[in-house]
């Protein structure tokens, strides 16, 4: 994204806000223009969980007369009222006119069969009076599901004078296609593969299929087969396919298919042994090495550095700096070479390198614990212990600074996506000492959502579960998941676009955004798009592909790290209401005029950022594909040149968090198949000096 002036950005945002106001009632996925929404519920059959008496029947809430009302029996939570619209409709607005017995906590839900329900609006801070809600959903049945009464006496229930549902019947299509099944391969060569799959189904019709490789978009095709070219010999690839209809609805992903390309030629010859290994420099916590290049009949692709026989780094060149060492310590170092098919040389002659005294800015590394799952979210309790989520096992673990682990329990209703979904970000309440809450971002059956649960006596209290926000898009990849409380006491959440890039620009959709919530899950009234109603009330920034890192600096500013597709990853400084350009703009590539520019970009091969942290005005970014930790000093509204640490030393790095003792905790992430308890991850402590 090229630099832009504030005036140009403001003009663009103003134009966008005007345009959104015009189409605020349009469905997210409806491509054609549609008529204004109409009142669908008046006079339609209504049913309720209970009624206080015959004079307060549910039909009184849909009769168009505000002098009559439905009232539930007193003292019953939950209670609900639903209306049968007679046919599946696109629901864009719900108007609730409450009697004094309103709902403090409630959900608006839709269903096609009155059995399986989808939430289109959730609040724990209902205002009573008249609540005019902008929503986006579809169904024949719509219900208000009350969970917390405004009037808590046992003789009070819920009471609605009017329950009005607006939308369109037979106009918009909000039903996604089925996932394409039976993805298979044929004719695998060193540089190409043929893919085919069974057709998806759709209520209107599938128009195209989108092919992905480990979350990165490859191509769009109209048929059920394609040839992928430009692959590397002896490479490993994982493909899946999503279906798309004319309205822009995207299916969930079909099955994963792993493809391994063969070598370009039969090659059993090993590279020659690296020679001339030498120490070119030492500090208190690092050793710099250089060596003479190896030779190979086809070509050397990388070198691996070992200390005491264990891998500690890798490089494509003939030099490396290995960090994380201890001061005044001797290390026996070797190097070996690899070629493209995995043939490996003998180890070089070993040399001894001795670190100096003192401490580097990024100092010694200590392993706190190992885990056989993927540690994803990480935060700290008031007693100094860490708590982390296990993505594929769906539970949360407490880890003491001395490395003692205690499993706190399993989070209910979490599901996998066979990709990046599962149990993701966690954040300790700023008021944990009094409220005991952990905030949790996780994938559910139909969405991603934010919940909170209490921790008491080293255990998650299952009965304390509160669902704060639902409806964040999910798919195999692009689920977002990072949570962070700001100095303003608000909860910020980074979301992904759910593999539908257009959602990133749609303020009525929660995907591809940074969201801002009150601690109880309600939307702060000073959010930039609060006046739009509906999901837009929660949006802080938008135009993101897949937000993975959130951190506040000493000035209270929010920094955000985002995964690109195949060109650039981004580090952004958040601006209230800012549009960061996806899908028109990726990093600084594409049509980037009028969008907020990133502060730093990297090629996706060198980064794929995940967690970020800020300590003493320095920003640390963990990377997955890059398998390294970047450190950048914040200077004004930008960052200085990065220094690189631990490249290849610990593998893929997932999360980095500042610890109460001034160190960093860093988690590794070598598992990518979503199977629980089959990983080999580590939680590390990095000394900062």
C-alpha cells in the first residue's frame, strides 16, 4: 500500500460511509440490487416458550398494535418468542419494542426448520425501550431468545409489545454451496499436478471453484478439474477447494489433499562436506560462523548448523549467527549441507565457540515446557503463571515460571476446521483478581466466536460460560483469533476473512476486521461505525485478510500483524475506522490508493507473522514460515530496521508474549494437520537485557 495523505484517506472513508449507509439493509452476499426490506412478521403465526396468561399471547407481539404485548411467565431464564414467516427470507432488520420487562441479555436467531438456530445478533447489554437492529441472516423462523431479564424479581419475565422482522422473501441468496468432495490428484510431475473433485451443490447454482494451497489462494476455475503448474521438485503441498455461487457465497472447504512432487531427476549423490568452518564473532548470547561452500551434482539448497549434535539454525548461504546462547559458555559447532531431494552431507569438522560475558538485547533462551499439541493463545495470571490454549485439544493449561503444568479444563463447543481453526486466542481479564474471567476466541460448528469463562481453584468453571459475540466467519483457514485488552479497558479481536475476501470490506460482516468490544461483549458507543447498527457497531478497522498479531505500545497505540496471500505480509498501526485495503491491496501490491499503508512488509516466505509483543518500545514479531523472531524499535509512527533472531533454531514460531518478569515467552508450532496431541511444541523463555 503506497503512502497516502490523511485528506485522501478521509475523503475515501467518508465516501465509503455514505455508500454503506445507502446499502445498510442489503445482504452481505447479494450481488444484484434489491428492493427495500419490508415488514414480514405482522400477523404471522407466533409461538413462545411460555405466556403469563391468555391476555399476553405471543400473537400480541406481531399484531402491529403496541398497546398489546406478549409476556412470558415470571422468573424463567431462558425464555423465547418466535415468528413463522411462512417461507425462507433474507432478514436484514429486527425491531424490538419492549415493555418494562425487557431483556438485558438476548440473542436474535434464525432457522429454516425451527430446530437448528443461527445467531445474527447477541448482546449482554440490552437497552430496553425500542431496539432497532441491523442484522444479516436468512430463515423461515426468527426468534428472540432471552437469557437475562432486566427485572430480576421472580414474578417478572420478558415482555415485548412488538416483535417486527424486516427483509425480503425470494430475493437474496445467502445459502453457501456444499463443500466440494473427493479432491484427488493424478499425473504428478516434478513441477505440476492434475487435480479433480466432485461437483458441489447449491440452492441456485455453483459458478466457480477456488483452489487453495495451505490457506493461500492459487486459482479460480469454473469446472471440476485443473492443472497446477510452477511447483518445485521434491516439494510437499496440501490443497483444498471451496465452491462459490453467483451471489458470492463461499462454501466450507472440501477435503485436504497432500501432494508430494518427485525429484527432477534420480539423485542419490550426497553433497560434499562443508570445510573451513570458523568462528567470525561472538557476543554474550550469540555465535557467528562461516564456512566454505559444499558442492553437489545438482545443487546445494541449504545448510544446517548444529550445536552438540542438535540443530540450532539453518541458512541458504555460507554463514549464520546463532542466538539464544548462554554467556561464558562453550559450544561444539558443526555444519552439514542438503540438496533438493534431501541428500545430506557428512558433518563438518567440529569447532568450539565460547560466548562472552554480559547480555545481548535478545539474550539467553530457556525451555520452560514441551507440549504435544499447538500452544496458540498465551497470557499471564496475576501470580505470574502463564495460561495457554491448545488449539487442537481444545483445553487450557496453566504453566508456572518454573515449568509446572496444570490443565484447567476443556472449553465447550470448540470444533476443528482441519486447518487453522480450533481453540485460538485467550486473554486474562484486567480485573481477574475480582472477576476470574478468561476471554477466549474459538471456532464453533458454524462460526468463530468470543466467549468468557471463570477460573476458580485451578479449573475452568463450566457453568460460567458466557457467549459474548458470534457470527465471525470461519473456514479451513483465515480464522484470525488474537485477543488483546487495551489500556482503555476494551477487548480487541483480530478476525480473518473466512476465505471470502469481499467480507473484509463489508462493515456488516465481522470477517477481515479488528473488532472492539466492552468486557461484557456489548459494542462501545464510541466505536467508529456504531451508528450503522448491527455487526458494524463492533468494527474498529477493516480491510484485513487474516489478523494474527495485536499489541499495544507505551503510547496506547494498537499495532497489528496480518498474513498476506502470496506476495506480502504486513505490520500495521491501527487508525480508528481505517480501511487497510484487502482484497484490492496486499501489502503495497495492487490497487492501493486511498487505503491506510502498512508500516512494514515482508515476503510471505520470510515472515507469515503470528503473535506480536511490545517491550520497552521494541516490537517483537513471531513468524511461522519465516521460522524467526523479528525485533524492531518503534520510532514515532513507524518502526526501524528489524534484527533477526533464532532463524531456523526452533522451527515455526507462533506466539510471543511479554512476561511479568521482563522476559518474553515464545511458543513453537510445528504441527499443521489439526490432529490433537500429535505435535512436538515448546514454550521458551527469552531473556531480554
